[in-house]
């Protein structure tokens, strides 16, 4: 791996961590550089359009990683309901062990910046779409037709996203547990 | 109404608008003052703790307003499912007519600032709790026991919150329509 490649990855990794914990507006380039450990001079070499471009790249990367995790969990679950429950339990564990800092890696920046930045809006939409596609494919495999599966996938992802907001505001996992139990009953 | 009272209300109203559209971190006191039309000098008279205190007051006010609207819609609906559908349709209309700017008045600031500000976290949690209480009461009236109604209310609110995120990122209402159809089927 060249030094340039690893600087780029370090910037993306640091940005993803900060976007997830504090969002887009509160995250400054100096903070990203400090957390990344990479030389500041190389930031505009890799991301000539600056923070917006870097944030979109970090959201795309985080979206891909989570899409892979969702696919893996759902593929390893015999029952759809069991897969959805495992997914929610994994997110609940991340939230709790991070003291309610690490929720959805995309939602905060999506809400803050989708209106001002088309780059960020598209990165958020692509990430959500990739998660929906993984859910929808598994729901179709469970027997629903494509249109019904698309609606069900939107319900499942929306409920998880919303429960992550409520859990962070309340500092407790009840919203995630309730949504898990309701979705398991619905998908079972 | 005294000038002092109306300045206070103008600050709160302007803050609520800005928090809903762009979130907490991107909203500066100068922008709030400019939008409010109230004299800057009176801001620290009304909110000695500054932006945090003002944001919490605006979230509390927006939370109360939406709680009242939720209660009114649910009280005027013969069927629970119909009430939930009307609620979602009203939120979808606000989102669309504002060009996807006006989503949940609480979610963005809750995600950004719940970790750094206990005042904001509490204001967000109280707003969500008041909406949940309205939903739960209506679900209990529909025949579910208190524990099942609490879970169902958490599913309904979480799904709506999440669908508002997805709709803003995708700039289209499909997520809200899908969640409405799924919840109507579940509550019907």
C-alpha cells in the first residue's frame, strides 16, 4: 500500500467516525486531520472539493461496510425474523458499548446536509438503497412479491433508523427492543 | 403581550425553524437573531445559557405543538389505522411543500447534540415521550394492553422518524407511503 493510499483511507476512516458520533456540521477538517494521523497537506490532494467530498466518500465507505454486514447476517439466518432480530441486536450492542455515541453512520449527516449538498444527499441515498436492497432480497426469498417486499424493507429500515434516534435521545435500548419484537412478530 | 415576551417567542420560533431545516451545529446565534427580528441584546436576557438553552426551549415548544397535533388527529379518527395514515400524510405534505426541508423538528438536533448537551438530550427525549404517550393512549383505546401498546407506539413513531430520514435523503415520499401502508395493515 502506498503512503498516498493509506493517507486517503485514514482521512476517510476518521471522517466516518466523526460523522457517526457528532454529525457533519460539528466536524471540522482540523479535527479530521488530527484523528487521521495523516499529513494535512495531503488532504486537498485526495479531496480537492474539501469537506463535502470527504464526507460523501466516508458515507459511501460506511454504507458499503454496513451493507456487507447486513447481507452476511441475513444470509446466515435460516428465518427472516431471526436475521432482523440479530441485526437489531448487533446495532443495539454497538450503541450501548459506545455509550450511545455510535448510532447509524449515515442518518445524522443525511438530516443535516442533504439540503445543502447534493454530494452528501446522494451518498446517503445510495447507502440507504444498498441496505434496502439487501433486506428486500431476503424478504423476497421469504416469499413476498417484489412490491410487498420493497414496502416491508422500507418499514424494517425506517423502524430501525427511528429506534436508533429514540434510543440515543433516551439513552436506553427499549426503542430498539420494542421495534425488534414488533418486526419479529411481523416477519415471523 | 409585552415586548420582552414577544422577543422570547420570536427567538424560540426562529430557532425551531432553523433546527428543523439545518440542525443544531449549523445554526448560529446571529442567524437566529436575524430570522427572529428581535433585538440581539435581549437574547442573553431570555436565555442566559445561550444557544443550548435556546435550542432546548425551541425543541420543547415544537414537541408540544406536534404532540397536540398528534392527539387531535388521533382523537378525530374513528379507526386507529386511519389516524396513523392521516398523521403520516400530514407529515409527507409538510415535507413535500417545503422541498424536503421540514422533516421532524427534533430528530436532527437530537442526533447531533444528545451526547454533548444533557439539556438538548432531555428536551428531545421529552418531545418523543409526549408523542409516544399520545400514540400509546390511542392504541390502548383500540384494545391492546399497556405493554403491547407501548411496543406498538414505539414501532409507529420509530418507523415514521426513519421514513422521514429516508424521504429527505431520496427526495421522494415513497418511504413514508410504504411505512403508512405497512402500519395501516398492522393497526387495521
